[in-house]
C-alpha cells in the first residue's frame, strides 16, 4: 500500500463489515482488522466484489495501526463490555498522542466516560458513537450519534457526514451529540423508544387480528396504507412486508410460525433503569420491556392458558362483533397517540440526563438525525423537530400546540380501542399505559394527596398543603380515634 489509509476499523462482524464498506464506498481508504483473521480476508474479498473498494486488511494489530495516517482514527465495532476494554488494550499499545479511538457499539454510557478518562491519561482521544440502522443502515447510511471529545469528532466529521444516511430536507443524519457518554446515552434511549414503538405496533396487530379477525393479506394492506400517511416509518413498512411472506417449510404465512418469545440485548432494560434513577415517568417503554419478559415465559403461558380456558376466560373473544373499517381507523389513531407518549417519555429522559450531566443536548437536533438511517426513522420525527424548534424548552411533547391538538382529536378512538381490547381479553399494555400517562399528565389534581397522607400516617414523612406554605405532620391515628368516639 503506497499511502496510509484515512481511517481504521476493528471488529468485522456484520455491522463492522458493512460500515467499513460504506466508508470505503464514500471514497475514504480504510484499514480493517479482526482478531479472527478469516473475517479480515472475507471483508477484503467483499470489497473487491462490491466494486474494488479501497479496503485493506491486516492480520496483526501493529501493522493495522501503523497503516493509518496521523492523527490516527480507529472505529471499534465489538461486543460491549470486556471485549471493548481488551480491544482498546490491544490497539492503544501502538497508538500515539493525539490518536483517537471510537466505540461504535451499544455501550453503557458510564463505561465510555471511564474509558475516555483512561485514554486521556495516555494522550489519546475517545468517542462513544451510537450507530443505528442495523446491517442495512451500516452499509448504506446509518444514523450516527457521536459523543465525547469534540476534537476527535472534528477529525472525522468529513467522513461521518458522507457515511451517514442522507435526508433531502434536513441533511446527513449525524451531529456532534455532546460531551462524555452522551452519544451512547442518546443511542440507548433511542433503543428504548424503539422497544415502545415495536410493542405498540404488535398491539395494533393483535387487536386487528384477534378482535377484527383480519387476515394476513388484509393486515398487509392496512399497514401499507398506514405507511402512506402520518404513520409512515421504517417499522410500519417492514411490518407490512412481513405479512406477505409465505412459509417456505409448510402452508400459510411465516409470521404465524414464528415463536412468540421476544429477545433483547439490554438497552431497553438500561433505559427503564435510567428512568427510575432520574425519576422520569416512562410507562410505555417500561410496559414494552415487561411484555418482552412475559413473552419469555412461553411454557408458563401455555399452562396458564389451559387453566383459564376451563374458567371460560379464553372464550371472551367469541361473541365480539365489530365494524372492521371503523376498528382499523380507531387502531390507527390509537397507535399514533400512543407513539406521541412514547417519544415524549424518551425525550424527557434525554433532557433530564442532559441537565444532570451538563451536556446541553438539543432535542430537536436529535429528532433530525433520527429521520433517516435508524430503526425508528419516521415522518413523525419531523413534527418532533419542529415542536422543539418552536420551543426548545418545551416541558413535554404533549403540550406542544400541534401535538396537543392531535391528542385531543384522537383520544376518543384511543379510548375505544383500549376498552375494546380489555373487554375482549386482549392485552394492550403499551397503548393502555400511554393512555394512563396522558390522563395522568393532563390532570391538575391527582389522588397523590391520599398517598402522601398515608406516608405521613405510617412514617411521619410530612406533607405540604395547597393553601399554606411549609411542611406539616399530623397525628392521624390519634385524631382519627378521637373522631370515632
């Protein structure tokens, strides 16, 4: 190789391979390395087959690092946790002051902040960069969320601007997120929102199939139609596609043969844990996580179904008669309103962490970079960006004038769907918790006064009054006893 490459990438599983080819295709010569050398050869061969792309493979870490022009920039795409630390240890030995390492995995943000400090002691720069879009996004244009050293971001800004997904009306889907572990944190919340989105879509499917008795062909038509309007999004698009696929191992459709047991990699759990830590309500995201936990109890659920069938509970659906077209329209509106709540919760989580850490994150800018490349990309995000452009200090998406009107317009349909589902014995935890979130948030007074009175009764935790300032404690037991006499 006559000249050094522009950048390096270590970790050549599917995401790493595809991102390397994307970078090379955009005109940036790239060095690649993987501990299992066959992956290096495989990537180089793919590069030849896909247009003789400038991808150069190395079987040892030293020659890999030395092949990159200074200041060196190396992206890691390896499994989160100890493998990241091991890769950093392997590569940093050959790196020099001013060089930069970028972790492109789904890493816990505090690990990124720990590593950034450790690298700074060695004179190295460090970024934690969320990469969303799956293998297709990595190959053809992902949404990128880099956070950490701004100097490091400037090293590769020109590459990221070309590699990221391109949206015609809003530009490349990448921006410098902020300091520390902000890039990883934002990606984590993005994934939490994704959990909520997928759960809500699954519930819409369940109501239409179980209550409305729609066939897979009809479901394909419904979701295809939805994808032309306000619900236009990647997840709605792929859902419509899924209903078309016939089973290649038997009769019927493949979706009906897929085991109803959802996997997960941890980012949804982290999101809910952070919601608790930050005291931010995120019930839609939490219910989607609970639904995944319950789906994992397949054997228990099968046995429970036998128990409750004998009691007649399983027969609730039998006598339901519904107007199919009315149901389809109601479910569309319920899905949209529930999505607003889910995104509102995610954005509130990001804002709360930003305030805690002093990251100064721009919520409208995050909505912009999610418009393309990522799993939650949707036309809906343009509305969110405009809401934060109108008011960067917006307390909650629900009270943005445009979103507020949409919630009001859709709440009757939303309530009908949730009530129908409850009466039909079909669980809609995401839609139900979204509705509860909306109903709680819109009320000027809640029954929390009674909870606080209970806390003061048994634990002397004190309470505040609505008419007099200060903290108060009452001997509830003594006074109530006297009142009974």
